[in-house]
C-alpha cells in the first residue's frame, strides 16, 4: 500500500458506509448543517476544481488503496449491484496546501470498466473528478450527505492531533455518476484538517 502522510494512518474499511445514515438534501436535517458545510456538501460542481482553487493549485492526490473488492451493502444498494458483484475500489487522500483535506472512496463496478472506460483502472495519481467533469456524457444522481461520528469513520489511528478524527465528527457526501450510462459511486469525507482559503 502506498505511504500515507505522517499526520494520518488510514486503515481502509470497506463497510464503514453501512454505519452511516445517508440523507437526501430535501430530507429534514439539512437546515441544521452549518452553512459552511452545507455549501461544500451540496455543491454539484467539481470538488477537484474547487479544492484546486481553495489551495492555490496546491492539491495532491495520494492513492491509499486500489483493489477489487465486494462493496459494502450500502454501496451495493446505491449502485443496484448483486451481493456477489465485485468492483474496483479506489481510496485516495486529497491533500490541499500540504494538509489532508478529503478522504475519497470510489466504487466502480466491473461492468463499468469496459470499452473506453477501461482507462479508469489506470488513474494513478490523477484525480477522478477531473476525468468525470471533462466527460460530456457524464450525468450525476442527487447528492447524499451524512454526518459521520468518530466511531463510524474509516480512520484507524492518528499521529497528529490537528487531524484527530477519532474525537471529532466529519461531514461527508456521495453520489452516483454515470459515464455512457455506466455507474460508479464516489464518496468524499471532509477531514477536520480541511481549512480552505475560500
């Protein structure tokens, strides 16, 4: 597994999303989300582009893990996958201005990775968001949001209190994208060290 920043140690957990209550924006509760977070959770534009602007173009993508896995129950339901269907799961850390800002987990069903979309297997350190939003045929289903309590996060151990998620909740969002009508799920968790300039 690639090296993680000194400030965090990640242990990817394929089933963290099953402990999270994902909500639609129109459901009761969104009014209780602080305005700052509401703006980030409900923005339907490219998160990669917005993070680039907020970090003065100092955004890095660090791949933590990329492997074939059985998605969690919550992820399978979002993608309408059968229980035994494998997917390519990619987990990355988005580092803005030298700080870990976002933990992102993408679940790409194997049937999506065909034809021209085979290239999704080889993103390396390139951001998935840049590819999604440059595709003229991309569509996106409604965003879902969640407040993830410390014991529901995919973070196992912290070495730096500045990004201590075990004592702090985190805000997250996810949505299903479709490229050529083929689905993939992207989940983004904003870390406590997320302090953009905008």
